[in-house]
C-alpha cells in the first residue's frame, strides 16, 4: 500500500506536468485551503522565491501539492508560442525533477547529481524545478551539500523540499526556505472520502477516520479489508483477555503479542493503530464510568468492561507512555505483553477488584 501511494504521487506529478486540462491545478488537494492560498499567491507574482519547504503529517497531500506547484512554475515560464500539451513527456521532465527515495536515506552523491541537473540550462521552459520528497532522510553530508546550493541557488531553478518532520531539517536549511504548513485532515473529511472514493460503509469509514491521525495515507492502509479485519481481531482479543481478569492466562497474552514478532512496516502500523484503538477504548470506559451520555463504543463493540475512573485513567497513561516509546524502536511483542499484563494488574489491584462487565 505504501508503494502504491508513492506511485500515486509520481502519477500526479506526471499527469499535472504535461496535461493542464484541469482549470485548477490544485483541485485534487483536499483539506489544505491555507497552503493552497499561499501557493496560489506566489504563482501570481512575477518573482517567485527560490526555495520552499512543505511540512506536515504524512498523508496530507504535501507531495502531490509539491508536484502540482513545481510543474506550474515550469509551465508558466514556457515561451508563449509553446503548447505544453504537444510536448513529449521527456522534454517536460528535463525541466522537472523529483527525488523520492521513500524511507531510504538520501545520500550526498544523489544530491550532487541533483545539483548538477539544477545547474544545466532549462531544456524547454525558462525555469527548472526540483522536488525532494522525504527530505528528513537527507544524510548530514547530503544536507550540508544541499545547503550550499540553497545559499547560492541557480538563477532559474526552484527547489521544493517536502518533509513530515520539520524538526530534523537543519535550521540553516529551514531559514532559507519559504515554509508552507500542511494540516491533518479532519475526521469528517477522511470519513467522507473513504465512503465516496473507497466505497466503505459509513460505520467502517467512521472508525478508520478516528484512527487515521488526520492522514489519508493511514486511512487508505487501514481501509484494506485484510488489515481492518486483522486490527479488529487483535482488538477483540485484547479486550477478551481483560474481561477474564485474573483468570487471563500468560499463554494467551504471549500468543496475542506474538503477532508482532516481525518488526516490519505493516506490523508497525497495525501495532500503532491497535494502541490508538485501545486508548480510545479506555477513554470511553472512563466517560462511561463517569456517566457521560452518548458514549459510542469503539469498532462497534456492544459493551465496555466496568472500571473506575481511576483505573481507566491509569490505563490511558500506560498506553500513552508505550505509544510515545515507539519512536525509540521498542520491541513490539514485548511492548504489547507489557500493556496487556499491566492493564490486567491494575484492574485487579487491591481495593479495586476486577468488576463484571457492564453495558452502556
């Protein structure tokens, strides 16, 4: 699914690059009104800054917007007699370059090659444009090499850096770029897109939108029927173990946690989303224990385990701490064992006996 999303970005780049039939080059970008307004104002100027830095969460349209913006910069500098629609794709791509290594590191030799391309005379347009996706993956040497070009950029070349983590970009690079922020999509927007574009049922779309963290990329991965079914199975199993209270077997916990023995990209996503679901679950357990009306069960679960507000709060703190530790590449299997065991213990803590299930 991740590779499919990357291909989608490349497709948008090529499509927009040499087919401007659509009246609005940003029409495919959803939920980024502020960013689009800023970029549209720059496109309306005679002089456009050399360097831009698009930043924000993954799956918010940064790469697609960068492709559209860069290709439009080149298009607007075409000689009046030229017709972009009649140009072969190769000639357009000579003046438009995209560097996308996915999750891999961007090395200095790749940046040096890119700089060499920047310094070449434009092939067909009066401008050249370069997009560097996942700029947070620049090695230190590559970043310093790029910095020299940003300090003295080629006269007719525009550079657009795209990152999901602004903080890891060198401050000296950040200071030389016009920064354009991309916000998380609203849950309502993601839910609507999943129903309209992916054909999901409304309830499934609602549940996935809650877990997407404002990222359409996350939503599309979770919308995969196999992934969604597996996530639901993991969640149900975790809740059943908690329902057993002190009777829950260590073997059952270890068996469930063994689903995450492989630290691959898919497992990391499922684990992260499982923690998110469990967090939502305990948040709603707390609301239910406090008598808050209108609480809706996670993933359509018909009932919640009965717990005190204090128990629910400790469970929330526990899950949040493990979620934060994911950035440190913790062992997923051990992390899930810890969450299940510790939450089971707090439910059976002295003075707060494990309570029977209650319906909301």
